[in-house]
C-alpha cells in the first residue's frame, strides 16, 4: 500500500481509552481517523472537537453509520465488553478490520464467534494490548530466550493493580455486572495473564487454580483476585490483579540462570524510554551480607509511544491485506484466544470453590 494512503479508522463510541488511541492514530504515520460514532451526534461532535480530530472526520449519531461508511477501512472498538460480540461481528461482516479493546469478550465462546467472523470475512483482528508493541518487549524477550543468560523459565509472577476511587468503584463500567462482568480480572488480570503467556512462548498451562478470598462488589463483580498456573514441566506462575491496591505493574521471571524484572510493563513510567532489569549468576557475597552481581538496568528508547506502535503495526497488516492481497496475520487472534482461555479458567476456578481447572485449547 502506498505511503499516501493511510488506513482510515472509525471509532465506535466515546470511551475514555479511545482518547489515548485517537492520539495514537494521529501519531502513527500510516493511519488517520476517518469517522467517529456515538449514540448521540451531539456527544460525538463534542468528543471529536475535544480530542482534536481532523476537520475531515465524519461524525455519526450511531455505530452502524460508521460501519456503513465505505471510507472506513478499520474500526477501533472501545465499547463495554458485553457489547463486543455484537459490534465486532457486525464490523467484520461489513469487511472492516477490527482493533478490539480488552478484555475482548466475556468468555472464549463469544470470542470464537468474533474470530470466526473476522476469519471468514478476511479482516485483520488484533486486541489492543499496547505493551506488546513497545520495543522493550522484544528486548526483554531476547533475554528470556537466551539459554546462556536466562536459562530455563522456572516461575513468573505478575501484578497489575490500581486504586479505584469512590467514583470509580460506584460508577465505572468496569464494576457494572451488565457492562463489564469480568471486573478486575478482565481489565487488569488480562495484562498479567498475557505477560505470563508471553514469557512462556504462549504455551498454555495445564491447570489454573484461583487463589482464595477474591474481593467482589455488591453486584458480584470481581474487584481483586489472583491465580496460580502450572505446566507439565514444573513451571509455575502466579498473578494478582486489583482495583483496591496502589498502582503496580510488575513482571518477575525467574530462570535457571538469570532473572528478569520490569516494574511498569502496562504503562511505562515515561513515554519515550522504558527500563527493565536483568541479572544472571547471582550469589551471596562474603558473610552473606550482599548479593553479586547487581542487576543491570536496560533502557529502551522509542520515538513513538507504544499505543502508536500498536496502531502502526495493525495498519501495516491492514495495508498489506488491502494493497497486496495478503492474508490476515493469525498470531494476534491466537494469543488473544489463549489469554481469554486463561481468564475463563480463573473465573471457573473461583466459581468451583478454588478447584484446579484444566485448560483445553
């Protein structure tokens, strides 16, 4: 596809996260916002103005109108999770490529409906897990894959937590059982589960066991929970996700020869540079009063923020489908589905009284 024809995005709804992705589309060299739709034209008009949309952006008073616009190539869907299956399926049927906000569905059965529609209509699917696209992620993977420095993966622990204020805990869509019934598990747990699968080269665990005493609101939506995952070869992982704890975004991976740590994997502390820490061959020093060697800090610079790199990657895939007749990239639907399977297993384990749940792909 020629540089002069960027992928034209339609935005469904005026969600807060869509402001970040709208900026990302503006920053990506191969994408542009072509249309935005809300349930009211007044809301869509105000939203486009507030977020500095191009003057050429078409404003619609419904989601359908965005999907019916022949000048929209792809849609970004930041709607509540309960609406994903309806609108992502309709988008695919109208031959629009789908960038879908996470959690992508309420369960894998719903996700399979979305993925089947995307596949049968030849459209690219990607979930909007932004950290996957940061150059730091590839650099960390190099270390994890180094058998001399990191060795064999033995354990992973990941945390993603942030403290919701009273307004959030009462009114946010993420705590409403009819909108985002997965609560903290879907919103924050998704990231930690993805991180665990990423360290494991997307090999699914054999069993998933939810940790006891998850916290729920009055509507029965999860506000905090955790789980342990185990593989046939003895690898183990745990994660904790919460709306009730101070912000933490950690991955700690332990190998037979080295360790990797990252403390801001979901949203880097700074937009243009992101650190991670590695250490190998650690041992206690004299009198066991210190540990050597000290971890090394690696700083990874990026010209574009991770969300803009996500849009750029997605638009590259769409561009090659449009311009060169390429087939959609299957990697993204596959890892989305695996992440959803683990989310489902955690939920099932909680419902079964914290029994281990076997994962069947």
